[in-house]
């Protein structure tokens, strides 16, 4: 089901911004059935605007550190 999303929070880091989001419908209804499952934060790179999906197993700070330490030629080098 396609729908609208809302940004719940953002965090700024030296490498870019982390955005936390949910479905607009869930925020309006508070009904668990309207929530998104596995909606991991998104990291937007400060230098080029590229968008990177993170995960839900680690903290945002851990994903940012993994992104800092990544091989820039291999997206899989930092992803869960």
C-alpha cells in the first residue's frame, strides 16, 4: 500500500543527516496496523546528497561510524 510518509526526527552528523520516518496514517491514527514494519532510518550524504538505507539492528551512531569507515567503491562494505 502506497502512502505518505512523515519525518519524525533528524540527526546531523559530519557525514550527513539521518532521518527517522513513519507513515502519516500511523501518526494520525496511532493504530499499530498503520505502522511501518522495519522502517530503518535513512542517511543522506552531506557531500553528494546520495541516500543510503541503514538498518534497525544498530544505533544511528553505529551506522554513521560504519559509513565513515566504508569503502566508498562498495556500498555493501558498510551496510548490515
